[in-house]
């Protein structure tokens, strides 16, 4: 039987999510990779237990996580039953709908039909009674924003979600969606954008919109799927995301140009007494507009390494200038 570490709440800081009443750990764990039907049960069980033992209370899912799609939610459901049911009220569990999940016109994007049916499926797969956060996973260019936001509002009113979030919406789409949600009486809790040292689009307006509206921010792929670690410095390991056939990171993303940047960043990290993964995470956390960073991990040792990022979130001017110079290469 799993008994969580009694000291778990002394190990990590919790930040308020925008202007809401909800606090999230500075590091959250995503189940996009490494928790699917192709992965090893004992490995992902150990990752999830370690995360919670370290005070990580937030786990992020989506309907399509696997592979195969849906299997990460199913596996999470098994772990919930075996290990985490006594701790349900200590957990913030999110899911999303937006990408292709089933055939036909109602299996993806942002219609009311798809969002509500998908949330019902995700609740069944996980065995949860409700999600703490339910997201529209991507904007839909064809469905009126009022319909997509109305579906999120309905899920809250039906008791299937406590809060709602947006993911992959740009600054202007976000501004419009936040206004609709506010009018409906279901304010948006959080936004989940792709954001890392290598992908900086949220700095171009999105972070300002979130701050103005009191909405939290949870950057996904903060390690650029593993590129912002030292693992690709000497080639592509077979057991890495770029090396595996089931990994979303394409081998051709590991370019000599990126590796030159990563090697230089690795030197700056060493001078700070951090691993590159830790520096990449603390570089995001230095911004108070960031609520939590949403990492992935394929093994316990990575999770423990990344969690140490919270110990050093201060950067001096010279370090920041050095990092900017490398990123401008
Ligand atoms: N909303 C969206 O559209 C969206 C899209 C993508 C992801 N997400 C969410 O964000 C979560 C995180 O995304 P991500 O997995 O791409 O995040 P990430 O943290 O950028 O990358 C995680 C990968 O980096 C490697 N890694 C992690 N820590 C390491 C360390 N300390 N040292 C060396 N390597 C390390 C591992 O890859 P190896 O396999 O190579 O070991 C790990 O699987 C997902 O699980 C999901 O919840 C959301």
C-alpha cells in the first residue's frame, strides 16, 4: 500500500494561480509521454508516487495522451485506484479536448458536441467524478468562440470540472475568450502555452493579457521536450524521446545549430551550479506571471533532477545577458 511522504508539503513552494483561490506547485507533471499503453507500469507508477512525495499536487492529462490515445488517462485511472484515491482532495487533475480523438466530424476541435462528449469519456477512462481543470486544447477556426467557451461553462455547471483553461490560444484569441468566459460567470483559471528558452511566443503579448486578467500561466514543454538538457550533446540516445519511434520529438529537430546553443547554455548552467534542465525551468519561474511549469519525465531520476530547479530561481544581470546572447545565436 502506498503511503505518501508526510513531509511532502515542506518540499516545494505553491504559487497562486492568477487571481484565483487555487495554488499550484511551482513544478507540475504532465502525462503526455511515458504513461501510455506502450510504457512500463512500474516505471510510471514510481514517477507519479515520487512526484506526489515531493509535493507535486498537479497532474496534467488530455484525451489523446498515450499512445494509443486514451491510454494515459486509463493508466492514470488505474494508479488513482491503487495509490491515490485517499489523496484525491489533495490533487489537481486536468484534462483537455481539442485534438483528434475519434473519427467523424465530432471527434476534434471545439464544438459543444465534441467537448462535452470528450470530457465524459475522459471521466470514464480515469474513473474520476470531476476534473479540477478542463481545457479547450486548441482554438477552432470554424466554431464560434461563444460555443466553445459555452461548452466549458456548461462542464463547470454540470459539476464535471471545477475550473476551466485555455491552451494554444494566442494573445488575441485569449483576450476574446476570457471576456466571454467572464460574462458567462466561469472565469478562466489558467492558460497552457508552449513556452521555453527555445520557444518564446508568449512574451509577445500573451503573458500581458494573462496578467491583466488575473489568469495563471502553466508553460508546457519547458525543456523543449528534452532539447534543453544535456542528453543530446553527444548524439541521440536510443532511449530518448528523439530516439524512440513513439516520441513526438523528431530527430531533425536536433540540429547542429540547436546543439551549439544547448552546449553554451549548459556551460552557463554549470557556473550556476545547476543542470541545464534545472536552469531552463528556473529561467521560466523567475517571472512571477508564471504559476507553475509543466514538465515531463521518463524516469524518476529526471523528475528529481528537474525538481531541484526550485532551489535557485535568481539570475543576475550577467547571467541573463549571457543567456540572451546564446539564444540570439
Ligand atoms: N497543451 C498542449 O498542447 C501540450 C502539448 C505538449 C505537452 N503538454 C503538456 O506538457 C507536459 C510536458 O511536456 P513535455 O513532456 O514535452 O515536457 P518537457 O519537460 O519539455 O520534456 C520532457 C522530456 O524531457 C526529458 N527530460 C525531462 N527531465 C529531464 C532531465 N532532468 N534531464 C534530462 N532529460 C529530461 C525526458 O525525455 P526523454 O524521453 O528523452 O528521457 C522527458 O520526457 C506534457 O506531459 C503535457 O501534460 C501540453
